[in-house]
């Protein structure tokens, strides 16, 4: 059998500890907070200015606008400041600095990439293309976030990454996002709130409503029942607000380079991480293009599959998913509808690859197993390595398999274009496995990807090596399809 030609490119995306953001660093008790503030209030104005000069010397070159970034921690403790104190600008900044700390986004790893066509191809090389890679960055406390890189693939297949900024910025959170009532109610029902309490809140709202309108409805119900000890009602109100907070919108300044944009956890259900985003360029039947990504939200105890939606990688909507098929990790959306319906790969049972179909990208149920572990190298479990890729021969699905000694390898399968429940080809051996120093890292003996793309007759595959860094391979599409069709 002809060997599949695979070239490991001379491109490595490694963690850079100097890429830091500012996060609130606030004690958990009111007494400590007030003592810290009192120490600042006891300083003379000259002492305050000297302290802020020191902060600027140490940190201003590490952030795009440190004075702006110190405002959020200040606002979080502002209620503890006696209103009789008229604070100067410098004293306010010093209080913000005392309740702030730097967080190194990539200090542990930069891994689990997915790759999509860049929405702006105006600067693509002749007969080449521009791409965006999303990456899982993990730092202190193993909190994961989403970072981005951009680059080009030339006509000859050479890959070049855009320069990476040392600066990063979190986005603005849209203060009053909108919701679709039908989807919101479906999620409430799935959470077990198909009851009178939920309907009291939802009934007054229009088909599309805002967070402010929802809060007004919640407060109206709360005021009516303030004197009632109704545990079920108060629990329902808390969960409705939790659901609203889990569906949010964020926006980056268009002046930020793609490598300066970081999606850091916002909602309570992702407080310990946004993991393994699988981005896909989805083209609808009318030609409209939307970039979707499934990801795993982790709060330290439970995982929850969620959905990202963007058109430009500036404005993002983070959305909960509904249905009994929304379980476990590894959901990956097909890049177009099939017979008028959306399609999704998944792994609800933590062992096999399943497929689901839906009339909406937000609601998933009735998963069906299409692939089970077969060879020894994948005998523990299998999953996908990102969204399927459409080829003339069928849907190309890159898989990952876990075998002896928890070794992860990347495999490949081919699904029928018209009926992707049918597996028409599958490699009995790994396409790619960890080699040499790729075996060493935070989690040894692992190669893993969350999405690849085509450039002509080449498959461009970014993949993580041992949960440490990311590299990129170029694979002959013809060789791979011939090997799959010969099985």
C-alpha cells in the first residue's frame, strides 16, 4: 500500500508566559477589603503618586492601557469605600492596583488547535489563503481560555504565521444581550423548570427579549412573593438568571490584532475553563457564512457543551445548547446542512463516535453510534478531531484514538456525502502518532486536534503535542482518500 505523504512543517506555536491579562485579586471577606482600602486612605497624596509611579514603571509596558484595566477591580470594591472620601484619580488607581493581579494565560500550555479559513482574504498570497487558528491556552489553576493566531498558506504549501503580539485583551461584555424566547424556554424545560414558577417569569416577555426585560420580570415576581417562603420559586428565579448569564455576547475592538484577542471565562458554568473549541466555517443554503464553534464549559465540577457564534471574530455570542444529546465532550458541527438539516458528530458515551441531526444548531437529540473502537491503538475510546471536511469522495473525519498507556493517535474515516451515518472508509492504523520529543509534555504521548482545513490537494492539520504546544502537518489529500477508499 502506498504510504500517505505527511510533512511536519517548521512551525511551532509555543506558550509565552509574558502574555498576561489583569484580573481582580480580591480577598473573600469584607474586613480584609476595608483594611486594604484604609491603608490607601491613610497615605498622603504625594505617597499615593509615588506608589502609582512605581506601578506604572513595573506594569505599563506589559498592558495596552493599564489605567483602563484597573477600573474593573476598583468598581468591584467601590461599595466598601466610605462615600465621604473624595478620591483623586491617582488614589483610585492605586486602590484598583491593590485589588488586581496578573494572570499568565499560557503558562501551562498552548494546545488543541482548530483551523478555519480567515473571513478576510484580501491579503492572501496569490493562489494561497489566509487562516485563523484557535487555541486552548491554559494557565495558573488550569483555567483554559481561547486564543487566536492568523497566518497564510502559500501556493506551494508553505505556512507562515503572522507576528504574535505580546499584548492580550479580554473583550467588552455586551451589557444587555437579547434572547430567543422559544430556545430559552426549551432549555428551562430541559433543566426541569417546566412549571408555574418559570411561566410567571416568561409569560410577559416577547418572542425576543433583552436581559433588562428579563430582570424586570424576575424582580416583579420576586416583589410579589417577598413574604412567601417558596423555595421552589426562588430556586427557579436563580436558575433563570443563571441561564441568562450563561448566554452572553462579547465584542473586541477592531483595532486589536487577532493574536491580541482572548476569550476568557465569563459565565459561572465556565468559571474553570473554556476547553477545546472546534471552529467550523458554516455555509448555509443561501450562501450566508457563519463561524460556529462547540466548546466544553467547565465550572470545576461539571462539564457542559456550549456553542460560539461569530461572523467576523470580533463579535461573539456564547450560547447554551439544548436537548438530551447535549452531553459529554467532543461535539463537532458539519460545515453545511445535509438534506436541509444540521448535522453534528458527538461522543455522549465517552467511547464511541455518534451523529445527530437537527433543524436548529441549538437543539440536539437522538444520537446514533456510527463508529466504535476497532483497532488496538484506539481500543480505549475514539472521538473526532474537529468538524468533518467535505471532499468529492465523502466527508473526511479525522479521529483520535486512545490505546495502551493512554497514547493518543490521530486516525481518519470517510462518511457518505448524502448519508453520513454510513462509514465508507476507515484507516485501520494511525494516520499520525506522537514521535520523538512530541511525546514529552504536560500529558505525555498525545497528539490531538480540534479542526483542520483543505488547501487544494493538501490537508493542513494543526495538532497539539502532549498538551504542551502546537505544530502543523501537511498531508496529501489524494494519498489519504486513496488509502480510505481501499479499505
